[in-house]
C-alpha cells in the first residue's frame, strides 16, 4: 500500500534502537526524509548507513541527550522544516512505590513525560507554520493497566494519554493531528530487561523470563513492525480524520478484567 508519504519530513526521538529504529525503517521504506535523534551517536550512525543503503532516503542524525538544557533548542533549529514529530524517547523505571525513589522517578519523567510535553510545545507552532502535520506520542499500555510494579510508568503514561487527547482535541483547527500509540510488550531489549526485573520480584531470581513470556497473547511480545506499521498509517492521509485519541496495541492485555 502506498501511503503517499514521500513528501513528508519527520523527526524521531529515541531513534537509535528498539521501536524508534523500527519506526525509522518503516518511514524510510515509505520515502520519508528523516531526522533521527538519540544519545548514542555510534548507533545512530550505523542506523543511518543501513537506512540509506536500503532505501536511498535522506537521513540526518542529531546525537543529543534530551535532558540537557540546550538540546531542545538545537532540535528546533535543525528541524525547522518537519511536518511529523514522533515522540519516542524515554524509559520510566519499573518497580513499586517503595522501589522507585524520588530522584529516579523524576529522572524518568523528565525525559519521557516532560520531554514529550516540551517537544510538543516547541514543535507545534513549527509544524503549523509549515502547513500542518502530525504529532505521534508513543506512550505505552502501562497507562491503562495501573500495575503497582510499574507505578511510575503507569502514572506517567496515564498523564501522557490525557495530554495527547487534550492537545489533539482541537488541533485540527491548525491542520495538525495529535495521536497517541500505546504499545504493550514489544520484542526489544527493553522488554527482556523488564521481564528479568519482574522475574526477580516475583520468583527471587531472573530465570523465569520464558515462563512470563507464555502469559502474553500468542505467547510472545508484539513485533516492532506491528507498532511501526500502525504509526505509518496514522501519519498518512488515509487516517486524516484521526486526532485526540490513543491506539492500544497489546494483544488485548489491557482489556483483560476479572470480577474476582
């Protein structure tokens, strides 16, 4: 399916690995010009070479730590021509209220929660000036499950869901669509780190990851492409009336409930 994205220009944060790199692959395959930012310069350089060799698209990398005070200003200056912003950077730590101290909680929120909010604030007028476009906030289904062992993430993701809906509720007046995506477990390095921590918490060691995987729908996490393909569709005009909503991709995990 041709999504007619060849004229689009996108910035992807947290693009060096995992879902961010997967989104970069999918958009590059659709001919989107990309700005990629993350902290790891070496990984960004490797990804750029891979994408250019495979898809012959224009790629610019911007190695940055988005928690540093001048980083967002650098992005606004270098990415003046974008019409797509994909907020993807951030990793809120897992654990209970008593596992996550205030410093760790604030650090996780600084990059993901406030990072998303601040980049939306900065890029919204830029995208508007460029004729409109799309903002995608890649959030996570933790905002729908309220897991006490992921309490900082559950709280932060819930906040970003509300933020996305509020911002996107009237953004079409500026020809901008604001959409959230809530992946559940995805086949990345991060999910195995989370599963090891969960195994340690539940069983006292890290050796029960495969047992925990069997509890997922289809006995596996989502493939990265199952997330990135949705994002590509949501960016396209085939989803042109979509704004102020959040799409959950977790195999039904967040819809499970029990009266017991």
